[in-house]
C-alpha cells in the first residue's frame, strides 16, 4: 500500500457502566479486521493499574457522597470497585487523601498517554490501514476531578484541551449506559469490577459524556433501539466518518441471513478476501437455559479470544455477554470445555461483493460426520427476499436458505450424540417457565438437517465490562 494513502484512525470508545463498550470494541475490531485493516486495542489504563495490585480505596476518602453512593450499589462480596466509581470517590475526598488521589489521577493520565503513544507509533509503522480503538481516552479523567484541579493538572504538564481532546483522536463514541433508557438490561452480575447501582451509573454516564463535549466528531449512541442495532449504529458511525460504504449491512432493519453452500469454488473465483482460522469450544454452563462458548480467531499465528454467554430472551431479545480474553485466560477457560460437544474448526472467508459483506464458514475436520463438507454463507441485510437473492455471490452454488434452522446452529452441530437420541438438542433458548418448542421431525439429509424453531434470533449483546 502506498504510505501516502494509508490511514491510521484513532477512535475512543467511552460511556457509562453497562453501555456496550467492551462488546462494541470486540465487534468493531472484528468488522475492520474482516475488511483487511490492522486493528489495535488500547486497554483501559485504570483497569490495568487495578489488575496490577493498586488499591483505589487507599487513594480515596473513606466517607463522602460518592463513597456512600458506591456502597449503596454494592452487595456483600461485590469485589473490587469499578474504576469509574472509585474515581468518583476520589473526586469526593478532601485534605491529604484528596491530594493523593489527584496526584494518582495525574499519573494515571500520564500512563494512559504513554500507552496510547506506543500504539499510535505502531499504527504509523503498519503497512496496512490501521484502526486504533482506545478503551476510554484522555478527557475521561476530567470527569472525576474538580474543574480547578483539572486545570491545575493541565497547566502543570503543559497540556491543553484542544490537544488532548480535539487533535489527539479522530472520533469519540459514547455508548450510553443501560441505566439510562434500558434499565431492564442493566446488570452488575457479569462484571467482577462493577457494583454501582442505577442512580450512580447514570451520574457516571453523564460525566463521561460531558467530558468530551466539544470534540468535532463526537457520536452518542443511545438506547433508543435494541442492543444489536445499537452496536450496528456504533460501527456505522465509524464507517461514515471514514467514508466506507457498508451497503445495507448496518441499517437498523438489517437481519442476519444464512445459506447452505454446495461446494467451495477455487480462490480465483472470489473477489479480494481475508481468511481466518476459527476454533469454537462450548464450555460447561450453569444450566440448560445458558450457552457458554470460547472463540479463537486468527491469521498467520496471531490470535484474538472471545468468551460468549448466551442467555434466554428478555423482551424478545436473546442476551449475549461477550468478553475479550488474554491468551492466558483462554488457556485457563478452555480446560472447562463441555465434553458433550466437539471442538468446531472452521476457515472463515470474509469478502465484499456488490456492496454486500459476506462471511463464508468452511467447516474442517476433525468434526462430527454431520459437519463434513459443510459450508455456510452469512450476511446482514435489510433487502427483500427477491433483491437479496440477486445480491448473493453468483460464483457460489446456494442450496437453500437456512436462517433460523436449528439444524445449522453451531451448538447443535457440535453435539457428540446423535440428534435422534440426545436430550441436548436446542430448538431455542427459553426461560424455565416457558413451554419448550415442539421437537419437530428429526430427520437427516445431506448434512443431518433437522426441522425446528430458530436458535439464532437477533441477539442483544450485553456488555461484560465498561
């Protein structure tokens, strides 16, 4: 690529607790990697320091309105406090403790800038277009320091808001907390460091948004839609600023569709594509109403790791909690694999054609015989059926559409037992007091297909992290 045409685009994902920031980061990363971009993810500095043994409680006042609010939101055994919440406690402190907390916030900001600068330099040296996703940015620190103290910190280090806010980052995305407009989905149970109640979460969300007011490209992604559409709106906001044509993939009425493909044509038949090796493992779960899986996805020996929990419907949305993992976390968790499922191995081919983005999953051995030779094509679209058919890749032989067919659910495909005898076959995720879906007529065709209810309705992917 001509260095003059290469782009390095720096995005800050910020927001209040349970806003979708962690899941949004994962989805944004995957989306741009599939387009052939290099993606760097800058970790949240406060979380890095917390995991390194720093005790925020040692730096904050023991009493004060923020401390009281935090205590009201935390249950017994809630664990370490959310970095945002303890930062609010620092703001409430007085005297020597407050001075120590302010110095810590100053050093935290210095650490953040240095970590970011390292990633920014790597982005500049990259030979491909590069997206850098920052988990919070410099101005987030101003939300939890009084105005005069913030200005004091700025003067003491020769910083100014224009450089830290407007010139440092290309775009700011604020993911509004579920505590503000989607209260039914606000939860602390899936985040070890989250303990704040709804009221405190709303206040933290407002402060985080106010800190970035004035940036020329500041997008607020609220809870006016369901969560899947919220994530699509966030990705679309980034694509619009970059001038990337995504077709109708990210429109609010887009849906996921899946097709069975007869065979794989030669590589020369495809437009430019990106291939990824993908490994899925289902883990032991707390009950039949929950599915837990690990995904390892990579190119050329470089991997990313995702932990996903799928839960029953709330307001017609299946809940998914996604968490980015380290390599070490992945190795620890994969030991909890569910022996009733095979490990699923795929080659995932991603490509654009006719302004439509496609993923082609090619199942690989070792696998259950039902998966041998299985090839599935997926895309998101808002097109009517006739128009969608005309947009499908003409070089692929489409056997039929299998959207919502449980025979092509990865959970069912990975089962070791035969579908005619197993009790684990999933027609749909359901809450315990629902009547189960009728089992349908369990029969096999070329890929042991079964008729039944959809197992993959539109998912509302809730965040496991801030």
